[in-house]
């Protein structure tokens, strides 16, 4: 599944092309995305990056880059490099275990396809990783454990983990950290500028979003989840102008860093003007919206719901350098309709 290239996608391509041009000025004749970007990245090494799991020094520009978690693969590709190894996307990746925005980027860049690392157990196989002969492992937004960090580091591969806690790194910081690790800080800053312009343009086109309260929920089997402001998916909604109501934070039971569960008896306390939600199938969404538990939420009862349906779209809600431009037009359309209902 592919979509037309957006203005940002063209900007990403231009960023990569600029990296290749700079590499040519540095004296390399290679046309490989990895080699060219590596030539650009020689400036500023060695570089030391601190993380919650330990400090890591990258002595020279990495050219064989492995990624783990969410967002790092997208950032590396957006900077014009095809990684040698990436985690399997078991949710929105389809048969090839790659999300459509990642497979599109790999096709556009060319070069060898990356090894798909098994992520079914949410644990990285050090043996499988090392078999790809990586220069670095980038996992700034992941659930990497101290044991895994130590094992990969002990094998001689520098590891870049999350700055504070697992699965909490802001999506913009994932791009910044990736750029720093690759010696491509300027290119990463340009990429972020393009992304911020895309989001600010969307917000400017929908002034009705500003100050509208929103709650991001997920009715999953017998558990009701609500995402907190620490989650990048909520962060992008706030970037568009929405605000998180106090009812959301008041219901936080501190069981997770980016989410909380909510009992059905407390659903009527979610007093956001708009509900943002997701579902793999339309039938599941319809069932929730018409259910007794769903109708306890005032915004659901009024019909002020923006829903993302389908595994690929649900996966893309988590913003990355590539998924954000892929889904943002769809998101804003659905949000605009929900806000119109809420304020009618």
C-alpha cells in the first residue's frame, strides 16, 4: 500500500540528496546512501551520548546501522541511510514485517534490504543482531533492558538507548538523537524543521483545534486504556492545538509511563470535548461506540469521536519522521469532523 508523496516526503528526499552532495564535496565517489551519508558524518567524531542505561561513545561515523524499538528506523531512512537491521513490525507491517512508509522509503533510497530482527517477544536477540555486523545499535525509543544494553555493548557494538525511561522519548528527540549518533545534526535539524512546519501548517488550517480538550482512548478486549501526555501520540495532538483535560491526568493510576487503564465505572469521568480512538476493524469500532460502556463517555454519546481504523493507520498514529506525513492529512480530517460535532 502506498500513498502519494507529500510535500514533506519531497523535503526528506531533498535532505538526503543534500547529504549525498556534501559527501561528494568531501571526496567520495560512492553513490551508496549508507556510504555517502557516512562520509558526511565523519565531522564531529568521536561523539558521546548519555542514556538511562549508560554512556556510549561512537568513535567514528557508523555506516552499518541497526535499529530497535519505534521511530529510529524511520529517522535513519529519512536522513538518507538504509539500516542493515531493523525490528520486525508485527502489528502494522504486513507480510514483509515492514510498515508501508518504511518499505516506501527503502524502495526510494535503493540499496540492500535490511535484515528484519525478530521482535515477537519484545526482546532483542543479541546473536541475531551481531550476525548483521552493525557499527551501532540505535534504540532511543524502545524497551531495551539493561541486560540487553550490556550484552550488545560487551560485544563491541555501541548502543544508544533512551535518555530517561523506556518508551517515553519524545518523537522529536528520537530524530535529534539519531542525527547526533550519525554525525548528521544539521540534517536532522532540517528534517525536524520540515516536520514542524507540516504540523504547524495543519494547526493553522484548523484554528478550531486550539484549546479543544481531547482524550486518546483504546478499548482493547477487556481492558480500557487511556494515553497520557508523555505518549508521543498525545504529544502530536497537543501540537495541533488540542489540550489534555485534568480528568485524564486525574485518572492516571501510575501503572505505566505513557498510559493508564480506566475501569468501566470511571468512564463517565472522561469529560474531554473530543475522543480520539483507534480500532483494527470498523466492526470493533462500531461495537464500542454503541456499547453501554462507550456511551458512558460524554463525547462518545454526542458523537464527537475521531477514529483511526486499520492496523497500518493505527501504527502510523505514533509519530515518526516518516509516519507523521503519511497519516497527518487523514488525522486532521477526522479530528476536524469530531470538533465540529463537539461544538455544534
